[in-house]
C-alpha cells in the first residue's frame, strides 16, 4: 500500500462504492416512490391500482409509523394537501411537523415510553371508527419498537426492553424475531387493523423485510399474521430465549398463555388493502443502475439474506472472485440483512461487522466492500455502515488498531471511524433494508 498508485486505486474504489450507495439512496427515496405510485387529483387518491374518493368518507385518518413515519406523511401531504390529520411515530425528531398530526418519538432498536404512548394513542384513534371512515396506514421499518404496547399489562417498559434485547441479540433472523414480537403486542400481527374495524383501510408499505413476508414489516400491525403462537414456542426453544427473558414475559410462555393473532380469513380484513411503495428491490435496482453508469459489469445475488455475517462474507467474496475471472471491473450487489449474534457490547452494527470481517479476507486484493443500512443507522453507532478494501488491515496496523479485537468485541465502529472507512449519512427518513456493494478490478 506504500505504492502511491495502489493507494490511489484503493481510494478510488472506496469512493466508487460510496457514490453507488449514495445514488441508490437518492433514487430510492420516499419522495420518488410516492411520485411513482401515489397520486391525488380533485380529491381522488390513487395508490398503485386502487382509487379512493376522499370526498366520499366522513373522515380520513392517517396513522404513520416507523423510521420513515415523517417523510411518508410529508410525501402524502404533498399529494393530498393540508386536509390530512392523524398520528406520526418515528425514531427521530423531524426538522418540522406536518400540521394536523400528533408526533411521537419512539425508541429504536428498543422501545421507550413514547413507543407505548404512541401505540396507546393510535389504538384510541382508530377504535370503533365507523365504516364511513378511511384509515390510511403508512408502515415502515423500525416500527416494531417505535410503536409498541405489551399484550399483558404486567410487562413493564423495562421488561419490554429486556425482551427486545434478548430477541435482537439472539442471532435469530428478523422474521423470527418479529414472530415473537407480534404475539406479545397489542398492536402488531394485525391487531391495529383489528382495532380499526369496520373502517375502510389501506396500508402503504415502505418495506425493510423480504418480499415473501410482507407481514413481517414493523411486525405487521395492519396485516393478517402468517405466523402462529406455536411458532413462538418453537423459536423460544430454538434460541434458548426463556432464560434471557424477564419473569413477566417468561410467564406467558411457561403458562402457555400466548394468544393467537388475526389470520387472513378474519372479517377485520375484508375492507383492507396493502400496497408496497418501496422495498429492498427498489434500492438494489437503483444501485445496479448507478454501478452500470460508473462502468461496472453488475451481478445481483441476494441468496445470503439472513445468513450469519461470516458465512455471507465468505460466500459473496468467493462469488466476486469468480465473477472477476470473467468480467472487469465487476460489481456484485447483495440486498437484505446478515445476522450477528452479539456477545459483547461494543459500538457498531451488522454492516460494520460484515465489512470488517471482509477486510480481513481481502488484504492486498483490488477489492472494495461497502455494507450499509438504507436508514442511515447501523446498530448502536452513528454510521450507516462501512466501506473497506485491500488496504484496510494494513492501514489499521499502521495505527496500532486491533482488527481482531474489534470483531470479537463487536466494536467495529471506533476502528472504522478512525480509518475514515465508516459510511455516515445520518438518518435518511427511509428504511429499505441493507445494501452490500462489492467491487473488483
């Protein structure tokens, strides 16, 4: 790396990866998604293939929750006008609030007091609304913790947080985590839609879950639940969760007291519709276009979704090396999320853990790896993720930074920040899962 030409090439590769990610974020934004799929003219609201005559309803109520809670309301208001009213719950305080809306700042990745206040306010707002009312639900990732109310009042906020931490640190994929969350919640797993019956309902989804499981988004507050209470017992046993749960949560499992959530044949969904506005596929598509414009031969491989981060790193790097034998320069894009079982409490997240693990495996190679969350937040750090290359390990050694210690202690952020390899965008007001962008010359 002491060779100036090599150093310049590494820097260029890292910058190319950053630019591809940046362009993907811009083109897969909430505003662009609403421009494509939502339109309102003369009081007729079009959501994908549905039409709603807003003048025909006695009231239009908007409930928006998740990391994109504010930006979705902002985009909808831009289409419909200032007549909307409702509730917004997101994980950040926006620079300004849309008039007519009550705002809550829920916690993420664990609930806080406002998470419970938001859930209670939403339940009160939608309960017993007549059939003449249209409820527009806007759901985005992060909603599982941002809006939450335990199904059992004996579960305190502290117990709820402890339950969430046990789930997040279990190593279980997000779909299984959300299966348990749904059945412990008064708002998830279709229970918010159940409360809003018999009102007309339409849900606009900005999805951070696999396309095959849309009801996992924010733990599916407005959708029929495809999981069962029996799944909860199986998952708890599989990941040995009960010994990590607080007593109030554990008692529900020990007493087999978990109640079932509403399913697809439940009458509460007869007047409900769901439309995806943006998803991880949108981000992957935009990243692919940006990489092609930058001169790369692009290949997409999402098969490592929900894999352990080490296994995913080995798989994707081998795939990249195989592609490099046929094409140059080549870009491998992978969407979805990798899993990390946290055993020590450092500062970082799954994207930085994945990237740093890759750095150990590509020393001296003309490879760059970027892994980042489209929400702009990775774990408990201020970064969205990180970008590494064949020089990362050498640069760390030159600064006496211990890469292996950072990985073992799940403390990747301080090291990556010191190397200027962290990707920091700030919260994006969007959430379309993660992107991994691997480049090779």
